[in-house]
């Protein structure tokens, strides 16, 4: 029996992917209090506002595709410049979203595993252009006694350029002292006060 093709033509999304946001509705997302995701939707994208959103579904090992657009904030700098973030396993492991165009990337710049590992290279496009992350995330592993036997790992392509090559994430990125989660968790997008846009979000559990 032939395997069902992932592509039958020029599709941009493989047939086995779960589409989390197609530009029209956020029905697969909620806020932290469980209320429906209320971010504005227009012109095929959503704009961060009010609070973070996360998927209703939970994921462990997975491949994620997401596109983002950062407003030009010429009078803001550092972490105040078009900040957001893409998180795995809830508010646990962040790939930073920030306008870091042209900078010498530090561990809090765009593409960084926030406050832990800077990107291998600064692959940012300028603000007000669409950018992409493709990430292969591996959840931390535990033995039967609940001891961690493998750190979380991630490979990330930023605009098609590899910026993390199967690197270990030794601990959660917002709180370095927090425990690594033992169970799968949602994918979370950060509201950090800036009008960051997202579109074309899909995931493939691995
Ligand atoms: Mg952030």
C-alpha cells in the first residue's frame, strides 16, 4: 500500500501537519486563564495584545513552523524593541523574538534560547518584513524514578538559516531554577507590550 503523500503539488504545509493558525481564527489557542485567545486578527495575521496565548493541545517532541513580523520601533532599544517569544512546553523554553537586526547577537537577542544560548549567527531580516522560525524540539527525558536523563534539545532555522544545531537546553529559560517539565505542554506566544504579528503556524508531533 502506498504511503499517502505529504505533498501533492505546491502546498506550503505538509499534509500531516496540524495547522495552529491559518490567518483566520485562533480557536486552537487560549490565554493563561483558559479564556479564548483574543488577539486581533487582520489581513491573514494575528497581533499580540493583552496577554500571552498558548495552544489547547500539548506537545513533547515536535517540529514547529511560525512566521513573525516586527514593527519598527526606532526610539526603543534592547528588550523594548519588538519583543515577543515562542515557547515550548508552556512558559518553559523560549526562542526569543526581538528586533535584533544588524546587532552582534547576545543570549537575549532574536533567535536566542533566552538568557541561555545566543544564535550561532544573526539571521534577522529588518523590521517590517516577514521572518520565519522552523524548530525541531526534543522534550527533556526522565527515568522511571523521575530523574532527568536527557536535557531538552532544539534545532532552529531562522529565515532558513541554522542558528541552533541540536543544542541542549540545560534548564527552563525564564527561570533557570525551575524544574524541567515531565509532561508535554502547550506552545506559547508571548505578549510583551509590542505589536508583533504572527502568521502561518503549524506543528508536527515527532
Ligand atoms: Mg521575549
